[in-house]
C-alpha cells in the first residue's frame, strides 16, 4: 500500500488516496464518493498538484464509524 506524500507527511501525518481507504475498509470507491455526495461523509481534501482526493487518519476513523453504524 502506498501512502500519498505531501507536506503533512513530513509532520508524521499520513495521507491516503481513495483506493487505499476503500481497500482498508473493505468498500468500493463509489461508496465513499456516494457518502461524500450525500453529505454523510465530509468531502475529501484535494491534492493541489494532481487534484486527487486525499484522506488523513482522522478521515479513516470517521468513515469507519459511519460504516459500523450502518451495520
């Protein structure tokens, strides 16, 4: 698994792309995008260089709690 590097990574904060988050949580990327569009999960930050979605550890925890509530 590859962690997206940015200025926060040097401060010990990991950033993940949407596929990494989906793989870690066992969901499809579309599920995460759907939750964002419906306002269930906050919209991701975008990398200023490539405009890909970026997620922090905190986002992973929030999404994990959302998924657990849905079960």
